[in-house]
């Protein structure tokens, strides 16, 4: 993280309002409040956040489902005012730090999100498939990416 006034924490349902605020600001088709709450409470879900220590506000979050040694990153978002601070990268590293036995991690990203795709590639993820017209508002392909621990070490 470029600016050290962020604290990385595990998120619980008490952070629902803040997660929803970031979600609404970042996505044209955001998750519903009920969907976010359900996932925050799911026992296989692990949500991490970067909290601005100056304001107490959630600046970014990452949600992942973990089963055994595999994870699927289901959501990553950084509130627009906090972008370009390395928060998404820090949260992905936090996922790996807290779950050192992960051998595969999967995610999907909008085809047009070149910045996110570049970050994921830099961190060792590689493209393995495309889901045509997966996203809505606007309709767009999803690029499926995978990190494999035996391929190379994460950053």
C-alpha cells in the first residue's frame, strides 16, 4: 500500500453498510444488500477490507470462497477516491497470507477492465477461459483467470 494509513481487517456482517457503499460506487450491476449479507455470513466466505484509519471508512474490499486448498475471489472493489493506492494488491496478498495453503485461486474480470487484468497477471494469475456476455450493464465477456501455486510464487 502506498499510503500507510490503511488497516487490513477481516470483515464481518457489521461492515455490511460500508461494503454496500463501496459496491454501489464501483459496479454498474452491484450485488444486492441481501446477497452481500448472505455472503458475509457464509462459512466458506472470507472477506477482507482496507479501512482508512483517518476516517474509519472502508476504502476497499475482497471477498473469497475457500474450500480446502482452493479459493474463488468473488468480489474485489476499491472506492473511487482510494484507487491507485495498491489496495487491491494488498488485499490479494492478505488472502494468501491468511490462507498459506492455497494451491489454486480463481476469479473472473470484465474484459474491459484492463487495469484489473494487468494487476492479476502481474500477481501470477493467467487467463484460462472466457464466458461470453456474462456481465450486464453493459453486456460484456468475463475473462476467467487462475493462480496456481506450483506455477510461480505470488509476488
